[in-house]
């Protein structure tokens, strides 16, 4: 196993970085979209139950099924993988963002309006900072979930470590099959752990001590 990894170290490191990059970009886009949707949902309370229902339904869709639905539109390649990861990444963030915004004290919002702050100013300086701990928890969950989903990217020739897992499947019975599977699986776990540490650091840097859990 040591020689197997040593001979492919550069390739493994490259694919690990590609895996992390796919997840980072997808979660970033998902966060922006989810937060914007949560702002709209918070304005129209009747949409909250619909959003929660759609989030729950979305999470039940098998990733392979979603890939199959996307292929006629986006073809084989990185774009299909990116859309698939971003779709699933947005669901827990949206749910947490809706909850986070709903928990902001209405009296604080009224006080901000009384001080003459604009809607955008209230969002950026009051609502978002107060809701951020809950949103951040959703983003953290999303990152971990997306690490596994990104492995499916290899099915459509997307980037990342999933290629090793699919190689192991296609070479079942070959002496290197288990090695490929271990490299892909352990690699994803290591990247996920590093990403989680970075998310913890992000929380420390962006969440005010006064509202930090």
C-alpha cells in the first residue's frame, strides 16, 4: 500500500485539491443562493413551510438519479458534477438560514428602522450577523455532506477523489482494487476533516463572542 501511494502521490494530492475545490465552489454558490432565498422566505412567512418541504424532498433524491436528470442538459463533465453538489449543498443551508432569520429579535429590527437604517443595512449589519451562527452550522453540515456527494462526480468524469472509488469498482477482483478504494475513501475523509477544521476557524473569526454558542 505504501508503494502504491508513493508512486501516485502527486496525482493523489492533485485530485484531493480538485475535490476540495469542487466542494468549496459549490458550497459558496449554494450559501449565496440559500441566504438570498431565506431573506425572501422570511419576508413572506407562508413560504416557510413550502421551503422546508422542498428541502426535505430534495434530500431524498438519490444523487445518481439527479445526475441522470442533469446529463441530457449539461452533458458529461465538471458542470454536471458542480450542479449536483451545489443542489444538495444548498438544502441544509436554506433550512438553517430560514430558522436563523426567524430567530432575530423583532424589537432589534424595529430599533434599527427607527435609527434610519435601510433594508439592506439592516440585513447586512443586524439580521445576517445575528443569524450567522445558525447559518454557519448549516454551511458546516453542507460541507461535510458535499464531500461524499462530490465522489459521485467521477461518474460523469468530474474532478476529485471519487475516480479512485469507481476505478476500484471497475477493477473488482484485481489486486489494486482495494488499494484504489482505500485511497479514494481515506482521501475524502482526510479532506473532509481538514475542511471541518477550517469551518471551525471560520466560525471563530466571523461569529461575535457575544452570540457564540
